[in-house]
């Protein structure tokens, strides 16, 4: 995946949304995406968000000694 690819942009956007504080802020962001890109754009982003939702953060619990 190249740094200028659509996949990388979607990954970055999903990570950004996951960092937003509060469900309401994330929901509002997705509503803006829907207005700008349509329901298919929102669905695509939501799938990517769910893909990364349960991925553990690197180095958060595992010791790398």
C-alpha cells in the first residue's frame, strides 16, 4: 500500500475517527462523510473503522525487553 493510495487514506481517516473523543463526535463525523461521499462512502469508512476497532495498540501490554 503506497502512501498516496486510497487504502492508506482510508486507514488514516479511520484511525483519526477512532481517536475522536465521544460517540457523538464520531457519529457527527460519519454523518458529514455521508453528506460528502454518500452512503457507500460512509459504509466504506465504517468497515475500515471496525477493522481497526479491536486491534491492540503496539507495545501497550506486551513487554519488549
